[in-house]
C-alpha cells in the first residue's frame, strides 16, 4: 500500500495546502501531481493529522534512520518510487500503453543507473509532453500488450526488445536475458539455482524464445535484424545483470569456449558452481558484482577463498571481475587478456 494518499483525501480531512507543503521532505513525499506518500510518523504538531493516513507500517519502518541522501542513492528504492508514480498517476488517457523504461520498471526489469523521470506512453492518435508524462503517437500490437490492473503496458518481451533502441544493445541484452530467465523459472515451481540447471530447463528456455521472442521480433516495425541476432544469442543462465553483461562482452569479442554455471569438482568432491568456465583455457570468470554478494555475509566470502585455492590447485586461472569491469568492454578485454594472454588466441574481431 505504501501509504499512498490523494490530494482530495487531505482536503476532506481539513489538511491545508500549507501543511502539505511543510510536510514535504519531513514525513511526506510527492509521487506525482496530487498524489503523495506518508513515509514517517513525525513529531511535528501540524503534521499529526497526516499520520492518521498511515496504513502500511512496513513502509514507515523502512524509512526509519534513513536520510534523504541514503534514499536518493538507494537504486532499488528509487525504482520502487518510480513504479509507485507510474501506478498512481491519474491522467492517463484511454488507449494509453506504457512503454520503454516505464514499462521496464513495472515489470521489474533491472535498469542500470536509469535517471529518467517522465512516464513514457504510446497512444494511437495523440502526442503530448509534460514533466510527468511523454505521450508519443504510435500503435502497439495487441499481442504485445499486458495489463497491470487498470493500466496497460508493453509485455516484458516487447519491453526488452524496445530497450535496444532506447538504451542500446548492452542494456537490452541484459534485459532480454532477465526476461527469459523469469519466464523459464516460472515453469519450474520451487526452482533453486543452487541445485543446477537441467536439460529440461534449457529446452524450456528455447521453447519460450521460439514462441514468445521470435514472434515479438517479427511484429517490430524496425530493427528486426539486430533484435533477431540478439535473441539468437540469449540464454537463461545469467543470474544477475552483471553476468549478462559479461556474456555480452564475450559475444562482442567473439571469445568462444566459455560455459555458464558449471560445477567443478576435485578428488575431495564438489568445489563450486562457477559463473563462466573455459575448460580448454582452464580459465574461470568470477563475476563479483556487488548485487550478487549483497546478502552473503563474511562466512561465505571466506569459504569462497578456500574454493579459490582448490581451483588454483587444479590448474585453473580465476579472473575476478567487478561490477564495473563488465560494463566497459575495453576494461573487460584488457583485464582478461592481461591475466590470461592465451585467451587472445580464441578471439575474433571485437564488435559491439
């Protein structure tokens, strides 16, 4: 619920515009025109009636001890606010379809450092542009539309494909892999990646590509060649956007021989399921993106140190790639070739 309040509700409770204005930045935030969210139960006397609108205690608890600066730099929080704004906006027109990055936010597709503010929509007959919404004239095929309650947006597949034009191939590739993974895991209730990936999982992913992605590409009015090439390359094994970006780099460099999520064992048994393994070059790429390790804690980090030593004793070379390393092709290329020069022999002409 996130304590969403409309201006009319404040007026009905006798809360003046002056009080609302003074509460902004204190216990209240503005989501969009005429829509607010109560984030704190503050002690300011004039704001006491605003606290009566608190209905989501978890939303209040989340904001405790978090400064405006903390919230500003919290990517997930800012994404949640964007989703709230999109869902709460009250001036959509009939036949509006939410598209682009706005649709990505609704679907939960990860976007890297997205700073866009206005809601993006398509309408079959209207154009308009305000601070809160950008409406562009255009048609969205019915097959590429899905409902979010009273709202309509492009499907997750079509949204990811649209990001090729909007955000570039790198972000779109990560989005397409994320969507494919979500759609595939949805077919396996209780799926847990720590138990590995079966041939049936891979077969289901290829079925989804054939029945959902390829038809969506065929309905695109432009960019079909690039979209088709990218869809041909996606897999459901990347467990984070960082890993998808690593795959994107390997494809761009035409560096072959790497497989994802491979179990490695020695005479003592299981060591690890590694992110990327090139058995011919005896090279492992470990994508140490901050998201991946956000919740693991120090005990797992120490255990992975032991894993690292066992892998080295087997003759593997382990390249640790940071979240930033995989987002810059030149840095990625320089790092892996410096640490394992023989990988150069497996590379074609780089392209992006």
